[in-house]
C-alpha cells in the first residue's frame, strides 16, 4: 500500500485507519485534531464519521506511558482551546479555525466540547503493554 501525507482536516474518520510516523513528525498534534473532528462530527460525506462521538466512544492507543499522558494532556488542552474559540467565534489555530468556519451552530459545538472536557478523566487513552515473556 503506498504511503501518502496525512491531511488532518480531510482524513477519513470512518473505517480502520493506521497512522505511522517517526518521532517529531506531529503525531500528537494530528491525533488531537482528529479527536476534535470526531467530537464535532466534522467532515464531508466521504470523510466524516456517521455522527459526532462522545469521549467514551473514542479509543486512542499508543506505545509508551509517557506518550499516553502527553496525548491525554494535549487532547484535553485542544478541547479546551476549541471550546473557548467557538465561544469567541474566531481562532488563528490551523485546526480550530477551519472548524469554526465550517460550523454554523457555534453554541452547539461549544456545548459538545464542554461535555467532552468534563468527561476527559474517563477518556480511553491507553498504552499497549508488551513484554518479551508474552511472545
């Protein structure tokens, strides 16, 4: 299968997807943006999930404890930043700004994000644990 650059704002949010990238390539930034899109139900007919998802319906898995905690913190921060941006109706953020432009009901988006913020302690963001003895 040929590789292609990942475009976070048009990346399909349905089906099975694998994101593989080297260290320092923006994986955490991208995953936090995809998480926002899932919460808001963002995308075209070809790229959107069937409906917006709540925090308890999204699973994120990574390889290290440190990456898990960083993802949890960054996703929480992105949700918070997006909620504030929707309440103001503007953002300079390259992920949040297009979301604001594409959603006409900012109040509804703000409510979805507030609910997500409140649920982040229950978010399914986990580490794959493996050991040599398990092989």
